[in-house]
């Protein structure tokens, strides 16, 4: 075993040059040099479609939410019709005489909010 290692380690320049030459010829056999480059006409259309698809918002890209974070707000349409005349759901600000008076005073710059 030790004798074999010595034989491998002892090599002259001619032997090393022959090994490098064989390696070089082997690389030349397997290497293929391309000099003519062109764009694939079919991939250009696909690439443009991919870019447009990536730029869309998630609701247009997918039918359902892809993550749990997207589930919040995925269905952003109101559950009921927002009828503004329905008093059960719309509580508008109502001014009486005293509240109208105080609102006018505050708009004019009165700083005494508690009197």
C-alpha cells in the first residue's frame, strides 16, 4: 500500500504534461461552442404573459386565497346592501338646539369645552 502511494507521487514533467493533454482533449470532445444566438419567438409571448400575470393583484390572479393572511379581506364586498335610508344601521349625527349652538361656538374657537 505504501509502495503504491510513492509510485503515484513520483512523476516527472512529461507524465504530468501527458495527463493535462489528455484532460484538455477530453474537454474539447465534450464541449460545444455556440456562436449563433437568437431569441426564441415562442418564449417572448409567454414571458410577457408571465410579467402581466405577476403584476396583477391577488384577487385577480387566484380564485381563492393562497395564505391565511389573504383570507382577511378577501371577500371585501358588503354582506348586505348599504341602504342609507335604513335607520337601523345608519346612526347619523343629529343636531338639537343646544348641540348646534355648542358646535358653532367650538368652530369659532371657544376653548372652554366643559362649561
